[in-house]
C-alpha cells in the first residue's frame, strides 16, 4: 500500500544508547518531516527536508540528527538517548505546498 | 499563549448529534489543516484549506482568514468518529504549528 512507513513501531532504549528511526515513502513526495508528540504539547517539528539533499532544523532539533538518504527515505538518529526524548515520533511527507500531508503510523520510544 | 488554540479540549456527544470543533490562531498563515488521530495513534489528513469551506462526506471545514478562525463540523456523528481532531496552521517554509487537539467521544 502506498504511504509512509516507519520502523520500528515500538522501542525501549537505555539512557545513552543510540538508535535510528527509519522512514520511507513511496509516493514520490519531495518534502519529508519528523515530528514528536508529547502529552499536552501537540506535535512539534524536529527536522525537515524540503527536497532530496537538503535538511533543516525545526522547533526542537537538539539531540537529533537526520539523513535524507534519497527521495524515498528520511531517517532520524538519536546519538545518545535521554529520558526527555521519550515520545511518539511521526514521519510525514507531502508533494508540495498545494497538498496535504501523509503521516506514518508512529514510533513509540521510551528511554529509561 | 499558544499560536494555535483549539476548543473544546474534550467533547462527548450522542450518536447523531451535530458537532463543532473550533480553532483560533494568532499568526499569518498560508493554509490551515485539520487532522484526525485515531485511538491506535495513526494520523490522517482531513482537510487543507486557505479560504472558504470544504466538505467531504459528513465533515465540513470552514475558515475565516480575517478573524483567524476555523471550524470543523461533523454532521450525524457516529461512534466511529471518536478520535482526536487536530488543527494545524501552515506558515512560511511549509512549517506546521499544531494545536493540542480535541478529544471527541461519540456514544451510541
């Protein structure tokens, strides 16, 4: 099925561990985004990529890095996980400013 | 004060009722989005609008740019409409700023 695929769906990390969240879309969208969702705060933008080969910081980039590997894939890396990074992470994509967003199903990350 | 405010935060309705969720924002926007988040967590885009009104099935979204206000209406509500409804405004650079969401519960 066409859409945005995120892996893994669930992950538990120990403080200081690293991991990469994967996101892939098969809709030939130009722009891709990483958001985190925390109770009482709504979704917040971590990083985004307006097109292949470009990435930019969002509202809450500290502690994260991203890679736009190709047009399809946009990964989010936590180099040294902290309990404050416990959250639900969503990847999204869109083809351009005239169209809506397509979201992945989310990754629930717990850092202990 | 948040840039995007939704009301109410929680809403309980009986099946068949007409439902309205409101969204007010304080910044200049290029578009406003309504999203639906199901209990399982997935997020679905319902509407993107920059003026006027859009309708899809039982859902209607309106926006008043001058008043910086949008509403999402659900006609003939059904228990399967139970979800969190999120308003998000799009500003320069296609960035989205999200409201905290409205939890809707429709009882049979």
